[in-house]
């Protein structure tokens, strides 16, 4: 069979939108989807790979140590293959297949921001893997990450208040907060840069890759959707094209330009932005 379509891209970069487009266009993206259109089955596998590399969602560079140590990488792949070829993959597909996902005979795929750092594993399993790489301006990504982080802090702070009463007289391994990487704009931007660097390296030797800029998808949706359809080899109709295009909010493109502080931050980080093909 042909390999799956895998959506690769940094958190808050528009990967959910692309996944929904694929879903509406006839590519099966999983029965076990979260609100962000990510398959729980593949999230668990990617998280397991991260854990075996000593990495977490906000520090993907640690994955490289696992990828560079072939004996450990082979064992990780052995386990992942056992999972996707077992009946547990029914959580994703809804089908009991003899060889699990290896027996899927229709267009299918999955989306998870962790796909970029774990890509060498998936590429070894499916050499014919077809990749849709979604990118977004780093300042907009950093801003979105920081906004979400600040919102989550309210829950963390409440949890800490309860935690303090229970543990103030004894040691505890319970963290006050699970990750500070996106708490400030500069740290969130560094996270974007690190993740982009990992993706760039892992995509170098990949043959079947479609690059999709989130901004292009927002400002020229019909053209971008047609490029996606061409890549996944389907003939979408004009009615579907119009329907999907109308559902896309073009005002979100380059949102940072509406804020003088963000524009200044972009200028300060011009060099990093240009590495990944973006201007301040």
C-alpha cells in the first residue's frame, strides 16, 4: 500500500486547519480525534517516543540524541511497529485488520505537532511517507503560544494553591507548572525556532513533501487548497472548494503586524526569521 499522509508543523501553526481540509477532502484522519483534530492513538505513540528520548513537547531538540543512537532507535521502532500492526490500532481506524494500519487500503493520515521531531521513526516505518509541512510566521506562533500559556497559568496557579497545603511540610515531585517554555514571548519564539530547526533537518532527505504556508492558506485559500488536492491526488469539486474557502478567516494572517510591540519584536529577531524564510 501507499504510505500515509503525515502533517508536520510547529504548534499553533495551522496544522489543525490543514488536517480538517484533508478530512473534508476524503483523507481519513482517524476516528479518535481530539478537538484540535489530532488522533489520540498517534499522540500516545509520539509521546512515548519523546519520553524515550528524555524530551517533552516544548524541548524537541532532545529527540536528536535518540535518532543518532541507532540501537535505541531500532528498539523504539520495533515497539511502534508492534502497536500500529496490532489490534490496538483499531482505536484509530475503527477496523480489526490482520496487520493493523499496514492493511489500510484508502487514503489516510494523521496530524500531531510532534510528527516533525519524530519524523525519522515514521520515515523508517513508511519510506513512502507523504508529508505536508505547515509553517507560520514565528512571531504569530510565539504570540499564540504565550496567550495559551497565560490562560493555562490560571489553572496551574489554582492547582499550586491546593498543592501547597498538602506538601509544604514534605518533599514533593509534583511540579508547580508543567513547562515554562511559552510563558514569555521570547521563550516561545525560541521554542518556535528550535522546532523549526529540527523539522528542517528531518525533512532534508524526504522525497514527498508539500510545503504549505499558513499565511498563503489564509490569503489565497483556493490556490492553496488546490495545491493540497494535487498533492493528495484527488479531484475536489468547485462546491467543496468554495465551501472550505469561505470557512477560512483570512484576517489571521500576519496578525502581529497589527501590534506595534509585536512588530518591534519581529524586527529584533529578523535574523532568526530570515533563516526560515520569513521577514519581520
